[in-house]
């Protein structure tokens, strides 16, 4: 029986735990939150921070693991690569993984390698004056964000000079590294594109591109879900996939899942926002499996164990499926969720993380979601309309 260590055990990471169990693995679930649900279905749980790479390495060596995975988490991806590299287990290069999880390093890499990127620069948290001088030199709006946070935590779109200080300080509070990146805003044409890809022997063997949706009444920078398939035309899909493959090759990435996030501007140019060295959150892998039966979580476990992944192939979406993060537009105490019957009958999977009377925060970042759903739709038009107007179909009441 192969031993697989999975870093993180929250609801969205349970997909990997279930996949590993179905493959007959002995699953070791690790993080510092003992109540996380994935730990309950793993074979054993170890209470260690997933970003503590040296103690994770000691634990992995002690337990004699055969593979390690950071599923749906940028924060622990460098730890997984570090441990695997030290133990001679299957992995991508640690330095490449680290670079992909640091927005400042990633942007510099893209620029050096002639990818299309906005003008930007990173600053230490104590260099606020220098950061402000750069900020006022850019056309507005300007994006200010921590270099190492996920889930849109600490991200601001700033229009006025007077709002700089608040946005800069917010970004610094979410950066463990103490760095903030300031960059020009890229105007997109159509949806922002999300999704997952999978690399086998250095080649992008599968891409599941999705439309990313936002709730502008809460925070227009925080995704509320993804819908599959993407409405991007075939020419632009091919252009984007070629750019992603060029990036994979440049970074010497050889295996495993990548989480995709890019836009196309009105000139048809592809701007890569982020490529995460891991499966996506928001149930992206689950949506793909529901649509076309491609199980990227299973392939992620196999790749980490050095098993053959050559049977993976490109398969387009068969069904119209979306994920949706249940959230509140207002802070308060949770009262009830009201579902439109037409959408309710199409909910394939539903999980609320909250009980009546519990405190709720306005959905300002991904950490404030209060539940998750997977929903089927009859057509791509119905899917996109519902996702863009979900407050007509799902209402969260707070008091």
C-alpha cells in the first residue's frame, strides 16, 4: 500500500483525499486545523503547519511516504516540492514551484521571457513612500496585492491617490513575506478565464478552461465560482494554450496539475495572471469530472506516486456544469438560504459550512464563503446567465 501525504484538509481538499482512498492509498492528512473534514476520512492525521517545510520533511521521512501533494493550495505547494525533492520523490523543481506561488517573482519571470504583462513592481511593506511614488506614475486604476496570498485576500483595485495607503496596508497584512506588488490594471474582453490543466512528461495533456464569475455587489475581485466550458473561441483557446505550454517549458515543469487564470484583452492578446502549481480550488476539479468524467484528482495522486498518467487525453465538456461559492452580501448572523425551485432541482452537490445564528462576514475574500455547490445547466447560455445573476436564484438572509 502506497503512503501519500496530503497537505491541507479543508472541504475543498477532500476531493484529493477521496481520490487517494479510492486508489487504495494509505492517506496521511496534514495541517494545523484538527477539525478540518478531510482528516476524518484519512488514515491518519498529523498536526503540523503545511508551510513548515523542514518539519514536514522530518515527518515525511519518519513515516516513509511514497508521495506528497499540495491540493488546491498555493501556500503549501513549495513545501510539497521541497519535501519531494529532498526525498527523491516525483515532483516539479522546487524553485519553479516557489516562483509560481510568488506574484512578484512570477511577474518578473514573465517579463523576462517576453510574456504579455502589465507594468508593475514589488515593494517591501516598509517602503510605502517608494511604493506610492511608483503608484502615482501609473495610469489608473491600479492593482495592489500581496505577493503570496491566494483567494483574492488583500487585493484592491485603486482609482484614487487618496485610497493608496489603505490598500497598501491591507495588502501587507496578508503577505507572509512582507511584500506587495503594484501593477497596472489589464482590461479584459469577456470573462476572465480560469480552470485546470495537467502536465504529463512536460506536455500539457489536458486543459479544462472555464468562465470565472464575480459578485460585483460584494467584491468584484473575488470569484464566486466557475462555469464549464469556457465561451472563449477556439482560436483564442489555442493561443492561450500555446502560451501556457511555453511557460511550462520555460519553468521545466514535468508533471501534475496546474491552476489557470488569464484574460484576453480587446486586441486578442493573452495575459497570464497566475498559474498555480496545483489543482484549483472552488471545486474546479470536481466540475470537470462531473462534465466529462476526467478525474484530475486521481491523476494528481498518481503523478505524485510516480504512476503512469499517459492515458490522460484532451476531452471537451459534455455537460454544462458550474461551481458556486455560497456567500453573503452583508455581515451579520446567518438566518436562512432561499433557493429558486428551478435552480434547486439542478443542484448536484450542496454543502453549507455554517449553522443558523452563526456569524457571517460580507464576501470580501474567498475565506468568507459559507458553502459550496455544483450545479448543472441545460445550455451554456443558461449557465452563464444564472452564474452572472445568481442573487436572483440563491438568497442568503442575515440578521
